[in-house]
C-alpha cells in the first residue's frame, strides 16, 4: 500500500485518551478488525507468518493528520522501525521523537526487501543506527540510509528535546529582548 | 553591498531563528501557539512532570473544537471521553494561565477559523498548533505549520521549536477563473496534479494573478490544504486585501502600532530575483469544479470527467492503491462522477466554514429545496461566523430550503464527535480529507467546493454547480 495516512494508523475516534498509553489496541483499527471487532484475516498484522519489530511499507507513509498518536500506537504495538521509500514530514518527526526509527530506502531496495520477505517471511533485517546501514541478512543486500545528525544523537544518547530547549533559555530571552518589528501580540 | 534577494518564506523563517548550529535543527521562535483539546493533554502532563510553567501564556490561545457537538451546545457533552478531554483542556488552561475560548464563549470555534478572525494571525509571524491544518494561517504571509504533541510541549516549555528548515516551492496560478469555480477547486486541482506526496519537504508560496485576486477567506482555503500534498505549509504574500481584512480585529495592532506594523509587513513579499527550490505553474482557465473519487485528496478529477481506470496508472503499486480506493468507495472505474448518488452533505470544516462559504451555499440554495433523501450538516466555523450568518438571514434562507444551521465545531470532518457519516454511506463534503473512515468508520467521502456540495444537496447526486448558477 502507498500513501498510508495517519487516520488509518489510528482513527480519530481513538484520540480521546488523555495519556500516551494504550494506543496499540487501536493501531490500524479498521484494517485489523471488522465492524464486529473480529480480526480481518486478510490483513498482514493478523497473519502469523509475519512477525517482527520492523514495519515495511510502500511509499509516502504517514500522510495527513499531525497526530503523534500514530507514532505512539506503532511503538506501543512493538515496532522499533518503519521502512519505506518515502515518509510524510510530520509523521517522520513524531516517530523520531518517540524512538521509532523511520528508515528511508531507495525504491529498488524496497522492492527487493518485499521480494525477500515474500520468499522467506523469516528474513532478518539489520538496522545499524551509528553507521546508518540497513541490511537484508540472508540476501546480503545493504544500503545506507539518511538520518538527521541531531536526531541520531538523541536516539543513541537518549537526549531529550525539552531539556535541550530549557538549556537555551539565555539565548531565547536575549532574542526576545533584541527583537524589532514584532507586532504579533 | 546589496542583500541577496529572499523569498517571503526565507524572510519570515530567518527572522525567527534564535540559534543556528551545524548538525542541529534551527531553534525557531514561535510568535503564536494555538492549542485545542485533542493534542495537548499529554503535553501539559509533561510540563507537570518536569515542574515547569508555560513560557509565554500571552502567546498561547486555546479553544475547544474537535470534540464539541454542533447541536445543543449549551448542554454538557454527552459522550464521556469527549467531555473529559474538553474538561481537561479547561483545567490545564486554568492551571497554566492560558486564555481559553471554550464552549459557550463568543470567540469559540475551529482553531484555524478563530485565529484569523480574531486578528491573532498576522503577516510575518511564526504560528504553530498541534494540528496539520495550521497551514491555513499562511494565507496572511505567516509561516504556520502543524506539529505533534511532543512539539506542543516544546513550545509550551520554551516558546521555541527545534525544526529543520524546509525547501521552498512556488506554485503560480494565472488567469481568470470560470463561472462556478472557486478556491477549493483551485487547491483540489493543484493536489490532483502534484499528488499527496508532491509537496513533502517543501513550504509552498502561492503566487500569480488568480491567487492575487482571491479574497482572504478564499486564500485561507488554499493554504489550508497545502498539507494534503505533503507540504508542511503554504503561504501567500500579504497585500491590500490582507490589510483590509485585518484592520480593526481584536488582536490586530491599533493606531500608531498599525502604521509601524504595516510598514514592516510591506517588506515581506518575495524579492525580485529570489530563488525557489522548485517551481510549478498552472493556468486558471483549465480548472473546473473539482471532486475527488478516491481515498486521498490527490484522487481528484474535474466534475465533467470520468472516474479513471487502472490503465491510467503506470506502476503496479499505484494500481493496487487505486483498486483499494475504488473498492472502498464502491464506485465503477470509467464511469461519470456526475450523478453519483450522495446520502449526506457536509458543509463545514477549517477548509470551508467561513462566512463567504455560507454565503455561497445560501446563494445557490435560495428558493430551492433540499433533496428528500439527503441529510445535510451546515456547520459554521465559529460562533462569530454563526452570529454573522444569522444577522444576514442566511439561517432563514437555509431553513426555507430544508437545511439547518448548526453550532460551530469540527463536526463531520473527522468522525470524532457526534457528527458522523454512517458506514457505507456517501457524503459530499467541503472538508479536506477523504481517507477511509475519516468521517466515520466505513464512510465514503467526495471532497468538493461549497458550491458543488450545496448543488448536490439539492439533487441528491453529485451535481455541477454551473447548472444551477
């Protein structure tokens, strides 16, 4: 599937929670379950042949609503990475903030990855964050993937954006004082 | 030495960079932070956990919109979880000293309707909100974009956000629009050409004579849907139309401040010779009333056209997406889109719920009757829009035609409140997303302009508004 939107990942009616937990139950809700809450046999997450911590999906994943709940749901469900040839911007940021790694690969690599998984659902995929390499183990196919240097540092060292921002307080106050032409409030 | 020519986007972005360091995202200062009940509870919890305050409550505005019912707004919200979420917002705003235009307040409404309406939205500002349609505010020449809840927490905590600077794209539209063609058709046309991912990584500036001749409200409709082509935001250079719209609004600068602000705003438009990373141009005369047939906003066609067939797509992955879409929509490839049956009509959302939209609807339905087998939601974007509509007698025109003007809110745009489209039913909607289940589980959505949707409400079928104008 191409162009998977965040309304599919987590429908709006499940956004009423006021905490961050429990969204995994509703991940891909209407694709996973029918209107009687019975699992749909034809949906990949209900197929026991395919298991793992890496979600592989076609291009333009995560379009639409900015709901971070989409990243929370995927992470809660047990995914640590999403592999696609193209990601929507807001989803990508939300995912990275939540230690869910979006791995952007070439269309050719993605095609091979799907073919390998089809051939062997037990295919092992290694993602090396420090070296930014994704590897299809048994097929010996590798590719380097892009990763924002700041986000990479956060992922590896477990840094937190808010602490970083609070440490910039001096610069922020200086900016506020020096500003000209501010008619915003 | 002469300064390098800059785009509107570059001017606004660069003037808000607090610090720029190698290998770090820009530390970007945010002028206005708009918040609502859905994407903020976890952010406020974060502040409490860290024992910190909201850095600039004076730059933060709150409203309740996604969960609110559009009928009997004076009564408590019936659905418990919705009620809890709205109450949580009220408590958080009290605790952190944030002004709230909650249910019953004369300024209450959809967050992207009230920002411009109250004069909070101004040229040259940076504006964020935990909602992807924040791009709406770009119509004033502001850099406005949607963010996630963790980023909401960043802004509450520091009034800044860590953000990599996007690339710039220029979309130029020139020429005169035909009869019955409005700004919603322009943006649906653009998205159908560029696709849902074509704008990803970019901030779009819309230019050209067609854009220049649009009213502020029409410009907001265009910027609102920038996100539907993947663009983080869209903006339009401020001009006389912008200033006329803003003058006298509650949060607009007054007297001497207005004059200084105006001088500053006039320096914002893109300099001659400035470079964009990408440019696209369209001819307004090629645009017709548009309608989507599928399950993303890029699947749009002219109302006179036929639904595509698989042969129209080259790649197998596109074909499989197309097959899934037509299967979900239960429509026949190759068939005409006109005369497709509709069961519901939704006139509202942050895309099309301003007074001009309601005037358009009133204009087309005046003296005519709604089709018997169609249910219609007419939902103003804010309490102020509702009041204005009643003042102009639009509510009476609607009533005479069998429509009802409801109270303000996000309503049937996203299937989160009481207003939902039942499974399997067809809805022609002036909202922004036709994703599977967007308007309720199993609901089938056709996106269109207020004119096209109103015309369809009269016939019960997808109808070319030009036949009724």
